[in-house]
């Protein structure tokens, strides 16, 4: 399976068929991801966008960025946060969310139209210097950022939810061929490429658990970034087989890293056209894309929950 035949990749029925870095049930990570895959306004039958179509921005952003969730130590994030323009000292906590919708007054931000803004990713962290924040405008590789994107990026760190945080930076995340264009548009805002993100995640995983790195590289290769074949399955009878999953569960490594291997094998099997069972029991209860689209359960209020902030708790979710 290569990015060149992406049109042959089957559309996913369930969100867990496309996400290697599977979250723990009912965790902040789970609800941050649900914001993307449960949004009926983006997950339509059109191929232009939506989490369930491989390679769209809605798919690529959480699939690749969520690889950070595999890391155990907050300090593993330090090189990435510094690459995005912050100095850090003894990181204690890192939390992020996707498609962070927030209401604004019309005309309150120069060059921005409408009644709301949606930073693609907001990452919040705490260290010895206090709280800090990164807000991202994301573009797929080879997609050129525009002045409209730059205007939104400049507005992100002025949103009401971020006023109390002094250390905050807006950052472009683009393909390597678009770094110069983004830099010209962003003035003083940092620019990070997808290729740089891969290198930063690879370095962090090498320090924590090098056995995960081939699977990390594969997640990027499937999205057209770098070249990496699928690592061998954990068992002889194929990726995501019952024997493979039993083998992974028995490994001596943190649970979040086991979930990554379970998810990566499930993705590989799905993209290869194999019908696979949910990699964890609780995932069998998760709704299908068709159900989510038909029931239209995600409200405007749900889209505006501040899932990256200190005040988030599961009681806010429905």
C-alpha cells in the first residue's frame, strides 16, 4: 500500500480503523480525537474532507500528530516545543486538542471573517516557567498556505480562552516544499514541516522505545512522507490477527505503546483490504461513521469545549 494508490484505500467505517495511536477509553485523548471523527459536518460522503477519507487534512492531522501520545515522559516533547518557538525548563505536563472551535465577534480580528475560529491543533504545556501554548494552522504537504491562513494564525493566540496565558505562539505546520511560502506569510510565527515533525517524533521514540520507530515511519510513509514498508506482523498469521494481538498485549512496555502497536497493525490490515475486529474490547461499542452522520450528535456546544485547557473534565462531554 502506497500513497500513490490512495484512491484504492477503503473508506473507514469506524474511526479506530485509521488511527495507530489509540487512546485509553474515556480519556482526554479520546475526547480530543472524537471532536474530529464524530463531527457530522466534516465527515460527509464527499472525498474532499473528513477523517474517514485517507490523506485528507482532517485525517492526516490527528493520525500523525497523535503519535506524540505514545511518549511517556513530558520531557520528550521539549525539542518539539522549542522548535515551535518556546524555551522550556523541566516539562511537567503536555495536553493537546484538535479543531478547537471558539466563538468570536464579527470584525474583531483583521482579515478574519465569520463568527468563530478553529485552530487546527492547540497544545498546552506546563514547566518551571509556567503555562505555555502553541496554536497551529495546518496544511497538507504540497498545499500552499495563503494570506487568509496567516490572518487566522495571527488571531489564534488572541482568542478568549488563551488570554490568561502569556507564553503563546502561533505556528504553521506545512509540507517541506511550502516552508518558504509559510515563512513569508507568517512574519514572526515559527514554521514546522511534516518532515521535521517526523524527525522530532522519531528522535523522541528512539529514546523511549526504539522498537516503535519502524511503525512510526510507516504511518508517515502511508501519508506520502518518506519511504517505509510495513514492519512484520507480531505473529506469523498476519497483521492484526488474534495471535498478533495476544503477542502485543504480552509485551513488556507501557500500555500506551502497546495500544500504538495494536492500532498500527489494525491500520495496516484495514488499508490492505482485510476485515479486522476491533483491537480492544471497548472499541466494539464505538459508533460507525454512518451512524454519526445520520444522528448528527455533535452540537455546536460540543465543538467548543476547551479540551486542551486545565478546566476540562469528562463531565463536560455528552
